C-alpha cells in the first residue's frame, strides 16, 4: 500500500499503543506481550502499527524487528528523532516488514526550537536532510511536526512544505500537549491543505493527546477538515492523560456515518478483546465508565433506562455490545465445568489457547473453583491476566504465605523462590499488607519505592476475587505488577513480586541512558 492513494472515504487507523502507549509511566510490556498485541492489532485491521522506538533500547529494537518479521497486513512503523543514527536504526528494525515505514519527527514550536538550539532556517535544513535520508532508505516515510499546534502558523506551513518536498508521504500534525480544541484542530488542517504546495499529494495525520479530554473530538474534527490518518491507542493509553482512543474514533465513525461518511478497515468485534489484553499487559485498568470499553458502558441501572431498553434497545443504546465483541452471556461456571466448557467460554471472551496453555489455565481455574462457588466472565478475565502476569518461570515466585492479622497486631511468614532457591522470612508490620511486603523486602532487598497500591473486587460477594495493581519506581524506571486471587493479601504479594520481576528485566535492558523516558524528545 502506498498510503497516498487511498479511497476518498477511507480513514487509516495508525495504532501507537506499542510506542506512545508504552511510554505511559509503568506501562512497559515484555517482548512477547508486544508481539501478541501487534498480532491482534494486525488481525483487527489496523492499517499502520507503530511498533516502537528502535533507538531507545536493544529491547525496543528487537521488538520492532520481530513485529516487522511477523506482520501480515499492516504497515510496520518505527519512530526516530531527526538524526541519521536514529533513522538508520529505525530502518534496520522495520526493513523486515512486508510494508515498512520510517516515522521521523522534530519539535517545531518555539519552546522545542529553543531546546534543540536550531533557528527556523536551521530546522528547515534539518528536516530536509533527515527526511531525504529516510526516503533514500524507505519508500514510505512519515514526518511529524511535534507540538504542531503551538507552532507559528506560517512556520508550520514552511516545515510541512519542506517535509513534503523531501519526500514524506504522510504528514502528521500532533497536538503533543493536548491543548487544542476541535475548531482550532480543523482550522489548522484546512490551512495546511489549502496553503501548502504539494498538500494534495500526501496523507495528513492527526495525533492528539488527551490533557483536556479533547483528543477524540479533536481527531474527528481534523478528519472533517481533510485528515485521512488517525493516530490512536487502545484504551487511550499514552503519555500523561493518554492519546485518542482507537475504540472511540472507530465507533464514532461507525455510529455517525450520517455526519462523517468515512470507512475504516477495523473489525470492531475484536475491540473488547484487545482492550482487555492491553489493560492486562500494561497493568492499566480501564475505568468503569470509559466510553465503549468500560465495564459500565452497556449497563443500565435506573428503572426508566432498564424498562426502556427491554422494550426497545435503541431507547438508551447507540450501539450493541456485540458490535465491539461482547458476546458473553455471563452464565457462571463452577467446579464441575470441564476443559471443553472452559475452552469454549474463554474463546467467547477472546482468548484462544493452545492445548498446553489451556492445561495450565485449567489447573488455575479448578483451584479458583474450589474457593469460589460461581465463576463469572470477569473472574475468567482476571484469571487470564494473572496467568499472563505471574508465571512459574519468573525469577521471584511466591511459594507460600501465612498472614496473621487482627487487633493483636499483624505479621507475615513467607517462602519466596529467588531464582529457584527457597528463602524464608518472618516479619511484622502496620497491617497485613505492610507485613507481607516487608517479608518480600527482607528476602529480596531493593531500592524501589511503592508509588501506587490499588485493590478492585472483580465481582460482588465476599468470596469475590481481588485484582491488585501496584506501581513501583526505581531510579526513574517505573513498572507495574498485577495479580488476582480470592485472598486479597496473597494477590497483593503476587502483584508486588510481579512488579519486582519486571523491574529486574528493566534493569537488565542495555544502555539505560538510551531509555526513551530519559532521552525524551531531545535530538
Ligand atoms: O505526541 C507527539 O507529538 C508524539 C510524536 C513523536 C509524534 O508522540
Ligand atoms: Zn504522542
């Protein structure tokens, strides 16, 4: 596909969950998780997958290059700053794809020019040189004017013209700080389309952050003004308040075709599954009232609403749960449910497992069923998340835990496997969770600081599973851990240990100074 020749009513979906999304503090994904998400995005019909920032670390490079090798339909894109070294590294990673793309960017607003110490003309020269260099390597080059919205309008026209002349086929106009409003977003695109020579031969893209909660609205306004590529992430994951959410723009375009007659290639029935997987692997729970994919998005609580929906579903629903792949009838499973029933139920929920994976999950399912009478869809989703996050090959593994709590004080006794060797600790603390975490720290001392500790009940009832999420920070590295169990303290310790396992992997990543979070956007 050369993206400059799409049908007039097509809008390309560019997913950056694995790059901008993964930049959210704590959302780091493992290599295998990135590969799995990329495969799901490809199967869902995403046109372009931004798979990572190859220069950022060896791990990023390998993830992008493996995703490129495995890609089937989507264009695979890597990010690079405006220098030859970044661009060469990016090309080395994406070149394995059937359809590779180099994405190169530079901050064009006054504050970014100050940081890069380039005056207006020097920056134009840099854009010319880097886009030309990228085009000599790859036919498909995307160029972004970072902080375009706060760039002087005349200068924005000049830099876009330069990038087009140098051979960029896609021009991205990001609202990097989530500052714009729909009218302004549209006006900027209209100005570029009308004024810049060569604008009719390229695809304009929008990349909106959500700092004012406007990302989806701004992206759609840009489409109405001429943009034909929306950059977005699953669940709106991304820096600070996140990015435009893929599920929101895609469903808005589908539901309001009367106002916005554009097609996307997305199989919307795969949305829910992707939302759940991204939430699990990133450790970012989806807020209950999140548009489209939140737990409450299709629930009707008030009597008037329930009555209306029963009589005519259209009274209070603008789309059907099945449109985004919610097929579950939520009939409970229990300890008598067999392997085949579990497989079929998991498949309805979007988890298609190989036999060996099913065996492992079946053992965990039976253990849960012994403790919890009825197992609902939410329980299975939590179980799958737990299986993915905490495996028996982890460096640290919780072997055994006993906690004593109550008015007489709290203490914990823990057996922890460290690289296969069993260690034992006996500690007290201010509350059972504190005592248990101290036991982990005693066996495995570390300098990480607990930044967040969150508990959610998966279903109702006192036997409900708890999902626990923790976020930890060590020398600027932020990781998350999550786990589920009917025993809240055990889930807490597993989540804590899971985060420490991830931290260890992060520490081992080469060249810490090349880490994206530290390099930031400097040239
Ligand atoms: O927000 C932004 O401007 C970006 C660019 C790198 C495209 O993420
Ligand atoms: Zn961004």
